[in-house]
C-alpha cells in the first residue's frame, strides 16, 4: 500500500507536465489579449479590415485605388490580401476581439516556435529567457496587421533553411508552400528569398570543397523554385513588383515613423540589447563562422536602418547564432518533455472560453487617438466632401467610408507626393500647403493639434474651426 500511495503524486505530476514552448504560447497569448487595445493601436488596422471586407463582398481583389480622391483609379495591388480577409472574417465573428485574438495567436505561435527550436540545443530556461527578451524587443510592433500573421511562417522558414545548411544539404521542397503562403499574407516575403541566399552561402561554407558545386546547384534550384512560389498569388508577378515598389520610396520612408532609422539619443531596449550582446561576445570570446557573422550584421543593419525591422533582428538573431554558440560553450538540451493531451486541452479550452467572454463583453477596441468618431460625425453633419487629413486619420476615414487625401498605403502615393505632403503640413513649404488646399479643392482639413498647418489655418481668412479636442482639429472652408 505504501508503494502504491508513493507513486500517486509522481503520476499526477507527470499528467500536468507541459513543455516550455506550450507554456510560452499560452502565456504570451493571454498577455497579448489582456493588452488587446495595444494590438489595435495602429490606424492601418482600419483600412486593412476594410479592404478585406471589400474582397469578401465583391469576391474579387482590388487592382486600382478606390479609397482616396487624390489617387482614385490609379493601379494598386493589395499584396496582403489574404491577411486582410482573415482580419475581416475575425472582425465579423467577434468584433474587435477577433483581429486582436488572431494577432495574439500568431504572435504567441511565433515565440512558442522560437522557444521550441532553441530548446533543441539548450536548457528550456535559457530558451525561454531568450524568447522573452525577443518579445520585449518586438512588443512595439506587435500590432493587428499582416506582418504579425507571417511571423510564425518566417521562423519555420528560417529554421528549415538553417537545418539544411548545417546538414550540408539543400532545403526540402516542402518549404515552398510556406513562402507561397507568406507572399499572399504580406509583402515582406522578399526577405524570405534573401534568407535563402544567406543560408545558401552558409551551406557552401559548411560543405567540403568537393561537394560545393553539386550543393550550389541544388540550392540554386531551390531558390528558383522559391521565386516561382512567390508568384503563386492572384496578382502573379505583380506581388513581387509591388513589394519592390515599397522599398524604392527613398526619402519618404525616412518620414514614416516605422520606416525611420533607429535612434540612440535615449537608451531603450534595442540599445541595451546591442550593448549587452557586444559586451558578452567580447567577454566570452564568441566565435561565429563568417557567413553567420555576415547574416548577423545584415540583420543588425536592417534594424538600424528601419525601426520596423527590429522584429527580424530579435527573432532571427537567436537562430543565426544558435548552433555555433551552443557548440562553443557546450550547451545541451534537457530531456524532452512530451506534450500531455489532457492539460494542453484544458489550457486551450480555458483560453478559448476566456476569448469568447472578452468578445461578448466587447472590452477591446482601437484607442481613441486613432478613432476620431466625433470629428468625423461633425464633418458628415456638415456634408464635407474633400478632406485633407493627417496620415494617422486615413485608416479611420476609410473605415467610415470617407474618401481620403492620404493613408498608410505609401506605395500608392509614391515618394514625390508623400514628401510634398509631409513638407506642406510641417509648413516647410507654406506655398505648397496653400496649393494643396487649392489644387485639390479641399473643403475640410483634419489634422493633429500638434501639426503646424493646423495652427496656421486659425490665421487664414475663409477657414473656421468645425471641431477640436485634444487629439484632432477640423477646419472647414467657411465659404463652402
């Protein structure tokens, strides 16, 4: 009897044994859903869902602009069409909780995958800490937008390339559906091709000289197939051209916050991570193969050049250095922990039920700063037709079915138009601002109170304030 009773606590403990990656998935999902409003803190979420709903309603994909009056009818490719449809369906099912829950689930899946990959080469505690550090670095860009839906795909893709390289073989062609899915979800799929090239060089470095030609041909074949897979979209080759167009916006990218370069005027998490990693590498004498050094420096350059690339640095850097660092310092994975069906099912059911309760109570919604409902109501009551809007209000205006002057689709408006717009609103070109009002027959101006042009309108004859609060000021043409 004593022996039997002694084994009962151990049996119960094993039943509730769950691997670190699963705890990571559940914990991050719960955390992100608790901060659901933060996931919706981006004006682009409005127009992303609006485009998805248009696609569902019309059973077609847009090929020209239908949301602005400045570029109406101009060619425009919605390279994130599938993500937009998924967000729209999620919104239809659960209101704003739907897109937030979808984004939270994809974010949780990405960090769970990172944890699982790291656990193969190091103890679960180390892997979890690294994944949490990556979460802290990327938290500023965890938003209900298409890029978040592809984060798990990117990690699986990168891991597949890395494993093939380290085994001195070409990647499996089973990875190709991933890059095809990526190309329908988000225009960043071009980075997937860049990763393939980087790991191809790594594979050549790892291979014996006699094997390099054959291996190079196999990687080249995979690269060509991956390029072809990127064209498996409703737009075909047009998806690649649209993505390249975004990267060619030049000066305009520096004016958009998320495309701007990193700043170290104040120490933040990114700055601390660079200082910490550099110090640790120098102190412990970390050694990496030349191709991995090139990949690391490339990720760092991307993060320094454009703030939105910080997530690539945070998620892919651990994978790039995993095997060399684990080998150099003798890290070993702990014993594998099998996922138990019963506790996993209980956790998933609990999170699903909680999500349903949140949706029913409608406690998640976009922040008011991007949702100027009262201002738009005032404009509609005044029957304004052509609104010169600040960039952050474009998404909400599209949501309210008001033609916009500009919104987050930078590739549609182009560098010349976008730069002139920013310079005009900052009054760097006062005549340019006045010309915008005249050329586009503007009858209302909707700006942030801190935008210089908003204060300027208070001193121009023929313009009066229609609405104002701490987030938005609307002027209308008094003679209209």
